[in-house]
């Protein structure tokens, strides 16, 4: 009953009650139950993210072995393409985890709040679980590489004229730091 009330106050228009208890409502809803309307009216993307991961295993004698990059985005795309009924989760989990991480960390990969730290762990665990499912084996660290690819705007309809647009931005590559993981990325 309390859960339903708190979620209702979170998604309902602002009221004196929701404003008075805003901190408590956000503390309950935001970590796991955040609600939004993206399912019904998604924001169009102006770029694609190609998210890849590689792992590192340190042997007892101190030598390290680094794997090659595995394209997690391609794995998601393939799972959706070859499924008659693809799940919304399979299509969006990795992309949403990266989007949330990007909003809370900016360009310097520093966690400045508990929420940012939680989202970093979530992104790390999603990536580690996907790599472990694909490759098997054990590893003690994971690193992500995110290539941001701009999406060109749609062409104008026949007979329609648009002002000349600036040249699309180039692809950008970002390497995240190595993150320690427990066995197979679970924490």
C-alpha cells in the first residue's frame, strides 16, 4: 500500500503533499522504480552508441590477461532482430544504463552522489553479466568503450526545402576506467 502511494505521488502532478515529502518519495522511487512516459512517447535519438567491453584477469603469479573487445550493442541488436517478440528490456537495458550513467557522471567518470555510484555499478553489472554469458570464464575487471555515432537528420520530403545544416559531428570514442568486478560481474 505504501509503495503504491509513493509511486502515485511520484508520477502525479505536483501537489502540496508530494512537495512536502519530495525527498522521501524520491528516495523510495528513484533507485529502482522510476517511472516515465518514454514507452509511449520516446525522445528521438540524435546519435547511436556502440558499447563494447573487454575484461582483464590477473593470475595468482601477477600476470594479467586482457581480452579483446566484445560488442555488447551488436549482441542486443542481434537478439532483437532474431526474436519474434523482442522484450523492451532486451532492447533498452544497456542503452538506458549508459544514458543514466552519462547524465550522472558527465565526461570525467567521477561519481559525485549515491545515485551516480549506484548507476555506475548498474552499468558495470549489466556489461559484466553480458560478457560472462557470451564468453564464460572468470575475470576480475571490466572496461567499457563507447563510440558515439551521430544520426543524420531525415531528408526533406519531395519539394520541401530546408536550410543547409551544419556537417554532422564526427564519431567520438570514450574509454571508461577499469572497474573491479566480483565473480562474473555480480556484486
